[in-house]
C-alpha cells in the first residue's frame, strides 16, 4: 500500500489517563465515518485518523490536514467538513474554519 498524499486528523479528546475530556469527541460523533466516505467519494488520497487531544479545546472540534498543516476549528457539522474538503480539492483552506494564531 502506498503512503497517502495527506493525512486528515480529527481530535477525539483522548487523554494520557485514558479519559476523554473536552468537547471535540462530544460534537464530532460519526464524523470519522463521514470524512472517510467523503474522501473516498471525492477520490482524495488521504488517510483519516482519530487523535489524542490536540490542545485547542476552546476552538473545537478540531480537524487538521497534513502536510499543509491547516488547522480548522468549529468543525461541528457535515457542512463544515464539506467546506474543508472542498477547499482541499481547490488547494485553498476553508477560511471560515481556519484557525490562525
């Protein structure tokens, strides 16, 4: 199997002690499956992964696209995911959800 071009990370709030905390996992239930299906439907070369806490709880749910290092916050709907994936296809991050420092 070839190494994918990109990796999409979705915060699932896992902590070192094992307990989920924060809000990402609470507001993104079912999103991993949705993202995976959309990636396949769109023919994107991406690996979709759940992560430990990404330490951006106040901006969550959080999704990251690598290697572009695009961090998105407020990803709490299929509409948000669609906008982010549309931007990925177009080569531009979805500005509405982009977290900037």
